[in-house]
C-alpha cells in the first residue's frame, strides 16, 4: 500500500447522450450537463461513450459541442462508443477542431491506452471503439495500474454480463474483469440506466443517460478518508442532489 495521500477530487461521469442535431432534444441535456459541470465544480468530466448518435452528425453540432466542452474549467475525457466509434468519418475523425482544445482528451487506441492527468491526480485508461464492423472487448487486457499516488479510473463502453465469461468480443464486460482490474473506479457506458455494478474492491457504475433518465448524471467523489461516494444529480432541477 502506498502512504501517499491522494488529493480529494470530484468526477462528473456521464454517457450515452446520443446527440443527433442542434435541434434534437438530446442537445438540451448536453447544455444542461455543461451548466451542471460548472455548478458541481467537477474536477474532471468523463463521457463514457455514445456522446454522438452516429457518424452522420453535422459540423454545426460538432462545433457547438466542442466549444461548450472547451469552455469548461476542467479536463474532459471522451471514449468513443459503438454509436460514435472513431472512424475517419466520425465526429472525432473528420474534424480537426478537437486538436485545438487542450482540455479535451479522446481515447483513440483500439488496443486501449493510459492517460495520465498528473496535475489532477488521475490516471485514466480506456479502449476506443474504432469500427462499426469490429466489436471490441472493452476491458480485456487492461493493465494493472501503477501505485503512483493517483486515482485510477477506467472507462469502458459495453454490456455488463455478470459472472459468466465473455463469449466473444461483443462489447461484453464481466464481473471478473472489473474485480481483478485493480483500478479504483470503472466509469461504464452503453446501458442508459444508472446502476452500481460493483462496489468492492472496485467501484463500477453505469452513469445512466441524461436523455433516458430525464437529465440525471453522476457525481463521483474521491476522498482518501471516505473512499469513493456516488451522488446522482438532476440537471433540470437546478442541479439538485437527489440521492
Ligand atoms: Mn452504446
């Protein structure tokens, strides 16, 4: 065990916004999310897949999303999911606008990659979906995290299949993969309903989609004294804590 005391940090975890266009109601939840990220003073925002509904989204939507995320005072980390997989034609692949946003990081490797936000005290890992044809195994081959005094957060977009073993790639995530990962928190996306999949020794949650749940998103507080605590917030009620 390390004797380094990790900094107290607040993560806003969301997923599955499925943005279609500026006019679509999904975009309203995105705008609320940006307000909520400010009001809750989140140190980090994670979007765990399917921010966009497809690779056919128009440039005006991409530009709006980037400008809003860029305006936040916190780093934003995005995992491409199965709907917005990182193809050359996708929002992440065809627009260079992301490259001009120092606070936005996108997981781009289909093998998985580690991002160290050293200043924030976070180490992140995620595996990008990069093809509509090839389904990935989101948590397969996740490396054991280094004991470097940071909070370890894995991001995965896929379907939790419980105690059975993955029987193909198929975006499947098993309990064993989560428990044996050694990471502190697994930020899940794909299933649009809030669910605590595992609480020990690794906390793993689906944040739920703001669109599917009426505007809810998840705040995850990391504190050495109390461990990881979860709060659900409803953006449309003035960002009030509801559980
Ligand atoms: Mn999905």
